């Protein structure tokens, strides 16, 4: 299949999926943290959360990826000698990719989560406090479970954008399917064939995600009356 | 020295010419994208499957694949076919600027079409009934009532799309164009100062994003004032 390059592209697809899922895990953690900061009554915490969301969402993914990967590597190697470490430090593209995409999409998710948190009636959190729960307990036991249903549509959107953004990590040398396709295209002089194949695989991934998340939304909305117009 | 200002100051002219390239790409692709999006959106609200389906498929495929793949398909991919290379279009299709604009315009047209379709579907019934009661023809109704009303209401979402497009244009640096990102990559390869080079590019994009947000707020104030919450 595909002049014998089918297998390597499938390998790359696997790496793309790993990259997307790991980045999403990091993004969810950072998004929750960011949202918790932004809804915090402490002025400096909410300011910090707002700055994170605004700055990251104002800069293109590609620039952030190049900045964090090349700039981060450069910074680490400028700072390391000061701490008494003299070897050159090479950052693994997979780790860097997961960190970068997680950091970027954490900012987008913090916006989605913040909106969802704000849509939960105030009485819910107050009731938790009245029961003597601590702030963290109220957050994880009362707010987060209710927030999930409200956040799924925005989350779906972010997941699709993140999946597609993984293609950019090939620029910094991660051998994902985009990277493999580029190699195959250069070797066989059939760029259209290989990029079309990759486009097809991405379309498959986004289609399956869309169906799965739609099912999840239905599950989480059990017991909530849908409004008919 | 942790941050070398001299490198940034020396390369400012390159960055400013990059800003011009970025803005040119953005303006051209948005203009053609919007032009294509209006008929697509009208197709997407049609009840006839034969009209709706092709537009649905187009927006679904474009929105389901990465912009980078689309750009590479057009810029690198088309050259695979002898027929394309022999055609009179080749001088255009072998130009990176034309390919980038084409790819960006096709991409934004799909997203914009979905935004417009959503806004068209949300047209208040009263506006449509009033137009019918006035005896307007279908064309007059579209031109005077449906489109102006829907385009206005799409403005807040369209502003997001425009900012996404501003960020998307950074991909042009991958097909040899020297936009803001391309300028940063040039600076990086000249001085090997990646941190300085890309932070500067990031600041330029941040500045442009804030300007666009501001402009759209003014536009909303001008065209959507009738939907704003009452101030008293």
C-alpha cells in the first residue's frame, strides 16, 4: 500500500494519536488550574489566569511551538552552566510537543471551563460549604462533575483543533504521520498521494472523535431536559 | 546576557516587512473566503439534500483536516500532476503567495460558511414574515433582509475566525514566504537566537490580535448597537 510506505505512515498515525491524547491530558490539568485561578476571588490569582489565557490565545500555535522548542532548548542550555551542568541538553521532541500543545490548549480549555463553572448555580457551591466541605472538596465534588456536561461542546471543539495542531509538531522533528508523509513524498515524488492519505487519516480521527464525544454528551445530559424551540 | 535587545532592534525592519506580508495574506484570504462563504452558507441552509449535501461535505472535509496538510496538498501536491504543470495556471500555482492565499481562502470559507449558516438559521421569524408580507421577491428578500441581518449577527463569531486566520497565516512561513514568522525564522538562522527571534514574533502577533479585537469591538458598536443590552 502507498509504495510500501503504508506501514510507516500507520506508525506515524499511532504517534500522532499518542501525542494528541497526552497533550490533551496536560491541557485538561492546566485548563482546570487556569479556570480555578480565573474564578478565584483573589485578584492576583485571577489576573495571572487571565494573563495566561490572553497571551497564549493571542499568539499563533506555530510561533509558540518554535519558541518553546528552540527557544526553550536555548534557554535551558544558557541557564544550565550557571547551575553547574556543562553537558548540552537535548529536549526530546515528543516531551516538548506534549508540553507545548498542553500549555497552549490549557489556555483555550481554561476559557471553556471558566464559562462552564460560571453557568453552575451559585447555590450549589454554597450548599457544599454549608455541609462543611473545604474549598478543594467543593471544587472537585460539586463543581467539576456538574461542569463536565456544560463543557463538553467547547471541549469537543478544542479537542478537534488540538488534534489538527499536532501536525505542526512535525516542524520540530517529531516523526508523526505528517513527518513520515513528507519523507515519503520526497522519496517518491508523489506529494499529493501522501498528503491526501494523511488528510484522510486526520478526517477519520476527527470523525470518530466527533461521534464519541456526541455520545458522551448524551450520557452526561441524562436527566437534563433538552429545550425544544 | 539573558535577552539580547540588539538582535531584535537590528532586525526590526525585517519584522515590519513581515507584518506587511502577514496583513496582505490575511486581507486577500479573508476577502475571497467571505465571497465563497456566502453562497456556501445559503446552500447549507437549504432544505434540498442535493443543494445542502455538497456544501456540508466541503465544510466537513476542510474543517476535519489540518490547515498544514491542505497547504502542502496545494503547494507541493499539485505539482505531482503533469496536467497541472502543463496548464496555463501553472505560473500562478507554482507561486507560494498564490498557493498560500488559495489554501487560506478555501479554509476560512468553510469555517465562515458554518458561522453564517448558523446566523442565517437564527433569523427572527418576524423579519422573514414581514418581508413576505411586503411582497418581496426571493432575491430582494435575500439582498435586503436576510443577508444584512445575518451578516451583522455573525460579527462576534466572525471576529474569532479572523483572529484564527491571522494565526493561521503563520503557516505561510513553511512555504518559503517571509511573513512575521518567516522573519523570526530568518533572524533565528542568522544569529542563532531562537528565544529573542520568536518572542519578538509573538509580540507582533499579540499586538495585531489586540488591534483586530479593538476594531471588531468598534464594528460591533456600529452595526450591532441595536442588539446591545440596555444601559439604563
